[in-house]
C-alpha cells in the first residue's frame, strides 16, 4: 500500500505548511487506541470474561450495551460545552487519560481477586466497565472536531485507513500476547494483565494525540450563546430541517440493530464447544480482518465518497449473521477444528466490517457537519443515536426467550433494511 498524500493544512499556530507530523501523530494516536481497545474488545475478551463471571446472557448483552451507551450519552453535554469553547483539547485530555485510568483500576481489581466472591467480582467489574464507557464518551466530540479541522475531507478516509492499518498491526501483537496469557496464566490473572496492557497502550495514544496540537476554532456565533435548553431545541430543529442528517440517523439505528448480535458470536461459539484459549484465536482473526481491509475502505471513501463506503459496509453486514445461521444449520456434521475455522472466518469478516463502519461513520459525520457547528452536530447525532446502544439487551432477551438463532435472524433483517435507507440517502444526495 502506497503512502497517503499529506496535503498542506493549517497548523495549530495558524500558519500554512506541511502537516505530515500532525497527520501521523493523529493516525498514531488512533492506531494505539485501536490496539488498546482490541485488548478489551466487547465482542470477544469482555464477552468471554462476563460470561465466565456471571454465566448470564443478559450480563453479556449489558456489557456490550453500556459500552456503546456510555460512548454516546455524554456527547450532548460535551458538545454544548465544546461548541462554546475556543479550545476543545482539554475535553479530550479528560476523557482519554480518564478511560486509561479506568482500565488500570479494572486490572487491579482482577489482580487482587483472591478471597473476593464471584458476585462482588462481577459487580465490581461491571461498575468499573460502566465508568470506563461513560468517561470514554467525553472523547468523541473533541476528537471529531479537532480531526475535522486538522485534516481536509479528501484525506480523511486515508488517514483513518492508515490509523486502522497501524492499529491492526499493533493489535495482532496484542492478540498473540492475549492468546499466550489465556493459555498459560490463570484466568483472572491473565485478564488482569490484559487490562493493564490496554491501559498502557491507551496512555501512549493519549500522549500522541495531545502532542499533535489543535488548530484555531472558528469564532463562536451569537447563536452559540444560548443556554442548554436552546442548544437542545437547536438539535431538534436540525433533525427536522436536515433531511440528510435525519436519514443518516435512521441508518445508524438500524446499524445498531445489526451490531446487537456481536457479543453473542462468542457465546454461540462457546455453546458449540470452543474453549477459553480459542477466544484469543478469534480476536486474532478479527484483527486480521480489520488489518487487511483498511486499504480498500480508505480508497473507496476518498475516491467514491463516504456514502459509497457506508453502502459497501452495509452490504458486508449481511454476512456475519447469515454465516452464523449456516454454522448452526450444519454443526452436527462439523468437527471442533472445523467449527473453530468457521467462526474464525466470521471474525475476519467482523473485523473488516467494524473497521469499515467506523471509517465510514466518522468520515460521513464530519462531511455533513458544518465547520463552525461540528461539536454541536456530533453531539446531536450521537445523542439521538444512543437508544440503539441498548439493543444488545434486546438481543439478550431474544436469545433467552427464543434462541441465539433468532438474534442472528433479527440482525440480518435489520441489515437488509439499512441498505434500503442507504438507497434513499443516495437518492437525496443526487437530488
């Protein structure tokens, strides 16, 4: 893959010049964060840990739901504050270093678990995991705004692709270390070391992003001087008046319905005979899928547009739930190794899907957000999308009352409907 173009962009001191160092610091920060977050991936490591601690499908769904909900909910308040601030980096600092601290506390909890009952251990983990999720949500608004002002539209998808490529390379090393820990150390000790490793990598990520600096923000407008109530009313007005914003929101809700199945792939694999050490293999497969797809996603996003990227990812969303249903249908004739290979293939596709989804979502949201209103737009969109974060709990209920097959069927139907809304969004853009 050739090196991405590095266009001249306004530097933090207001001068024009080569922004290569800043682009690479931002990409490096994202790569480090991706490696750290892969170590505590909610669809593999955390799903397996919560299933081990509680044995409850609802707890597995809750751990996934709270991660997405915590990421989205704080953005309304942070967006209001950031829109009225000339510097957005301080908000990033609080969220980025705060989430690394939460992971460090989880590592300490797991390391000193001797003598603690399973109930207290599960409760303590879920409480700290919830705190981690909500502190992480502080980061999104300032990150989107700073990146949007630092890197022009025509280079964002490639920057994000390089970010995920670098993150994938790092995450492969993380996955190998996790597989070794799960195979050689006691269960909770291994997970304590995993969370400590994730915390350390996220600190590196935070330092890298802060060192890139922040370009000057556009001057605040008089309309930004209103109170929080006015800020909320402006958000509802945006929802009513901006058809592209509204259609994109609908696709995100449906995307959340497809993602509700993610934490249950590991549960399904466990139910079909795969063990704890196999989780490291599945994480490695997911990382490999993410790594190998970056060049494709970056090229599609910058050459054909962010919507074309979203549509491509939308089509790929059909494959994991359909694949899981096929595995259930033929499992009786498969050996354990064949089941592991089949799930590994699914996790390769899931890795590519999640990367493409993130690159497309970030790029398109930056695209439709006016420069002077980007913090507000990010806050409005993510707050309105937040109800979809609770869908893994619905998935848990469907899995408990009906079956895991029903969860994957629901996800498949939602993916089909999402493609319909992407077609409507494409028609709107052509008009």
